[in-house]
């Protein structure tokens, strides 16, 4: 009898430590279970922990993120009621969180917003996860004349991520008919940029759909260490000033794998941009990818270290373009456009130091001697078709000519084989490498001189001319 009870007693003794451990774990986790107060109406726990719609808890990740849903802060999400205040309150809470925070825009809903500025610095990292749609108020009166240039602004935030596969809809149809570019009888007034980032560092923007901005879709200003990827940006080709991505006074920016279809520049790269790398962008319709405009209103501009790589352009008015106003100063240098495919582009390669974008009611641009210096620019491995004969156009300043322009492996032909493409150049110091079609500077008298010098250089008959790098001598 005693021997038959011995195994049972041993098993009971062995089970005691396991039972004690289970009780201890249950005791320790009870506080956490009590802290998670589930609200079936908003999908968010009281302390920010999320849960699934079935009621089962989703524990915070190893990074202990807190989730702040717009709905919990009073948003209606019906596309009719103003949710600006709810977004501001959710941001304030997320920004003040001691743990990494997620500001959630729930899916399947439309959140109507007026102008909102979301300010840092924040206590920890913040990720704005857009699952639904943020839509701008269609009422233009919701913007005052003192601040018509912005809609959603993030300012002075470090380690911000904005992502989520949702949409940002600028409701631009309410604004475009009032543009002086559409109705030339109207005065020229600013309209909001849909999404702006000011003074942000270590910024990531990815996996978003942006559409129908009032003017510029996204602007990166005074930022550093920025990654932008997998954006879809769309607006009608006739929509005025609807640039896709605008970058100014920012450094160390990477833009990859974006599709941009707008009524203005797919990308505009302006003063103060240094260290920009763009790759895998598909552009069109639109005005192409532009460095500039620079030097407007006699201002100084500085741009350097720009690489545009592996880009496709479809039906755009321009391809690879640098544009500056007369009267400016400063420089645009160390710029490379390479590995580009042009499909029915109107002006594939452009340098224009006499750019002028003035409405009829404004004073015309006047001829001036000063200009932004353009130098060390490479156009490499660019192929495709043009719908105009002037496939390469370099129109540079008489007093501040373009220097160090390289054309390498260019093959641009007339769309449909209708004639031969040509090139014009004024005051441009250039050289070619590899096969270049059309031959540089072939459509004006100065082109003949350029070709003669190029022939001499290629055949080593005038070594003293090598430093000239094929001057374009005539204006």
C-alpha cells in the first residue's frame, strides 16, 4: 500500500513549484490586465494598448508602443464634421507619450480637416499611421489670407514616421478654378500645400496615397536625414501648381520608388538642397523633374550634390531641367541626371537661365546681368522620344555662362520617327562622351562652331582647345 502511494506523493511534490510559478505569473499580470480598459467604440485601450475587434487583446510590441486613435479623441470620421480638433488632441497626447507612440487614423473612414499644425519636439518616437482618408475642407473660407499656404504641417519633430497605405485628399477642385493660371483675370494668390514638414530630422514618409492637392502635394523644408518612399501622388494634368514633391533648405534626402502624376513639376528641388538622391521615380503627366526655379526676386540660391537616377517620364512637358531667374546669385553644381527613359517628352533636357513664370498682371521679367552659376552638370544614359525637335536646350547667361556640362550616352529621337531631333545652346561650356543624339548645338549658327571645335578635339588636332570643352561662342 505504501509502495503504491509513493509515485503519487512524488508527483504532487513535483507539481508544487510549477503551481507556485503559475500563481506568481497570474498575480504579476493582474495589474496589466486591469490597466487595459477596452472601449468597444474606438478600438483603443485607455492607456493606448490596442485590441482586435473580436475582443481578444493585442499586447503592445516589444517596443511598448502606445496607440492613440483619432476616434478616441472625438473624431467623427464621416467626411462632413470637422475633425481638426480631434487630430490636434490625439497628436498632443502621442507627442507627450514617454513610450514610442502611434497616432492612428482608422481605416474605412474620412476625416475632414482644416489647417492644422502638429508641433514637436516630442518625448519619444511618433508614427502617424494613416489607414483611412484625411480630406481637406472644401470651403476655401476656412483658410485666412494670413495663412493660405498650408493644410497639414508637422514642425520640429525628430524621428517621425508617416505611413499606412491610407490617403490624403487635398480637395483641390475647390481651389483650382480660382488660380490666376486658370483664370488670368484673377489676382495670383497662394493656396495650401497639402502635407508640409518643417525643421524635422530623421523623417520617414512612406506608403501613402496623395491626391488633388490645393497646390503642392508635399513639401520638405529645413529638414535633415529624410527618407521618402513608395508614394502615389496624383492630380489632373491641368491642375495648376500641383507639384508632387517639393524640397528646399534640406540635406541628406532620399526619394525612392514613387509614382507622381500632377499638373506641375513631379519634383521641384529648390534653394538650400544639398545631398539629394532620387531613384525609381515614375513621372507623368507633369512638368518633369526640375532643379529650381532658383534666384527669383534677385535672391541667392545654393544647390549641390543632386543625383536623379533611374527615372521614367511619360508625356511630360520637360524631362531633366534646371531653371533659374535672371538677377539671382549663388550656384547650382554637382548635379547628375542619369539612367532616364523619356516617352513622348516635350523638352527632354533643359538648362534655362532666363526662366520667367509671371502672370500677365505681374511685372515682366527684365534682362539682368547677374545669375545663378550652373556648373558640373552631367546628363548620362538618357534615352527615349521627344515630341519637339529641340531635344537638348542649353540657354545660359551671357555674363555667367554654364560651365562643365557633360553629355554622355544620349539617344533622343522624334516620336514616331517624324524627322530628326536637334539641339540648341547659348553660352554653355560643354563636352560630350560616347554617342550623343542629337549632336549638341546643331540647330543654330553657334552649333556649327561647336561642332567644328568638337571635331578638332575628338581628333586631337588642337590640343590647345581642350580646355575650352567646346565653347558655344554665339548668342
